[in-house]
């Protein structure tokens, strides 16, 4: 079994590990890109050597000068790109460190809230034990229970009357002539027809025995309505009894010091809200940096390093150098052979380096996508209030596997949510949630806790404590 807070910590650790892997891939990508540029630089050196051997002095100087100019521009682009990448990495590390510091602050703020809630629980438990022996409370509780019993019986009778109306009213409602007269309010002061219409309506009424049937059908309809109204009045009495009971309990709670604790709880919750707002701002800033990083990794984005590599590659692919290469292949001069073998080896190494670069970029994008998916689960987990210490999950091992599966790319967030929902549970609080009419927390933080409205103590008979429910209302 693992607490909600520890489960959140496991997610945060996996996210942190994923970010560390992204940083490692960034460093690998930078090194591999520099190596690719160096390989193309070495290829340029080989072509320069070939030019000096195969071309006259003027032509050789032209080729060499152009290659030197290209490499100078490429080196400038690489330096600019490395500076930008280092700046992104610096800002990412700083933003992540800021979030880690705020998370530690949030842990302390959450513990402060729960500490006050525990004090409130303890106070309510003591007050509950004390007030339960008070004659005024006993009498109010008895009235609440009796009102609940009466309301429940009234509701049962109203539901039975509704069923009787459906069964016993079917013959009437199946008679089209009877329902025609009923719809025209025949036989009542609301009937307004004159002349021939009235004459023929009387004939129809005599034919179907309407005068004898109408009172019976009217009673079938009226009884459920009266019983529902009666049940509604009884329900109002329940609310009055619950209010009376809660008022007694509240007086005892206030005498025992609940107001000061409630004020402390509100202050602690406000502090936690402020930290959560701070975290949201810090995460938004980190998300912006992450998007900048993702753009730098996109195949559609030409970074400075990529531009440098492409610049050298384009120069080496120029017609004059390729012509020089073909001419060297066509001559038997042994001096060409070593340079040509060097050029061919470098081309193989460059192709391998390009494949490696593509793999690193793809891996970095995939790790970032998996990390983002787990961050989405983490954020929803917190919004649902599952990060409380009184929330527990009974399938700790499976949760760990699911988190690892998302980071590893084998699973998706719905798989983790399914396991979380299967293992979810709450450790019972010391006191019932309705004592004193709902004292304490404003419960503004969703499922984080607090005390809901209602009157009386929990436990025992379902109708006890003024907690009567009809399962849908009257």
C-alpha cells in the first residue's frame, strides 16, 4: 500500500529521471553534431589535398579558398548554435530547480493543512463524546430521527400511490372517449362547451359512464400528489431538525475552540493555494522552455549546427569538387589512391553519423513526449486531490510498473489511470463528516478534505444524525 503523497513522489521522480535523460541526450546530440561537422571538415581537407595534387596552382588556390571560407562560416554558425543550446539548457536547469524548491515548499504547506485538519478531527471527536450526553442534543437527535422516519414512510407511500395510479389508472387512460371528456374538463366548472358540443358530450358521458368513473380517476391522480406534498413537508421538517441539531453541536464546538482552528485552517489553505499558484507559474515558464527545446529538435528546424553541417555538405557536393573526384578515379596516379580511400572512408563515416544524429533527435523527442504524458497524469492526480496523505493505493507494485511503462513508451496514461482507480482508497478520518453542520474547511481544494454540511453524528442507523436521504428527493 502506498499513500497518495508517495505516489505523487514516485511520478515526480520518474519525471525528473526523464528530464535527466533528455539532458544526457542533449549532450550526446551536441557531441555527435560536432563530430559530424568535423567529419565534413576532414572531407574538405581531403578534397583540398586532392585539389593541390590534381589542379594547377591557380585552380587549387580557388578551391582551397572557397572551402576555407565555407568552413569559417560553418564554424561561426556552430559556435552560435552551441551558445544557444547552452542557454536553453541553463534556463531549463534553473526552471527545474525552481520547481523542485517550490515542490518542497508545497509539501510543507500541505502538511500544515493536514496538521490543522487532524487537530480539528481531535477536537470534534472530543466534543462529540461530550455533547452526546447532553439532554438537549439527545432530544434534538430524537426529533431528527423521528422526522427522518416519517419522511421515509411518506416517501414510500407516495411511491406506492404512484404505482397504484399507473396500474389502476390504465383502464381509464385506455378509454379514448373517457380521456376525451377528461381533457375537456367535462363535469367540472372548467367545462366551457355550449350548444351541440355540450349536447353530444353529454351523450358520450352517458355512454361511457363518465359521471361514475370521473371521481374515481380524479382520486387516483390526487392521492399521489397529496402524498408527495406531504412527503415534501416532512422533508422540510427533517431540514429543520437537522438545523436544530447542527446548531447545538456548533455551539459546543465553538465553546471548545473550533473557530480558532477553522481560522488557522483557512490560513493554511490560502498558503497552499498560493504555493500551487506559484508552481503553476513556474511550470508554465518551464513549458515555454520545453517547447523551445522541442523546436530545436524538430527535423523541420534548422539549428545553427545543422546549418553549418549543411553548408559544408553543399560545398563538398559542388560540381567542381565532384568532377575532381571523378577525374582522380579515372587516373592511375598512385598519389590519388590514398586520398580517394580517405574520402570514401569519410563518406561512410558521415552517413553513419547522420543516422546517429537522426536517432538521437528521435529518441530525445520520444522521451520528451513520454515525460509530458506522465506530467499530464501528475497534474490531474493533484487536481483530483489524490496527493493527500490519507489517500492510499493498494496496488503499489502495479503503479510503479505503469509509471515505468509510460516512461519506457510501452504504456499510455489511460493504463495508469485504470490502475490508480482500481487501487484507490481513503483511510477513515477520526470523526464523522457532518458533525456541527459542516465545521471547518471551505473545501475549496476539491477532494482535499473538510467537513460537509448536514447535522448530527455519523454511524449507527442510516437515519441517525439528521442524515436522511430519499435517494432522489420528493
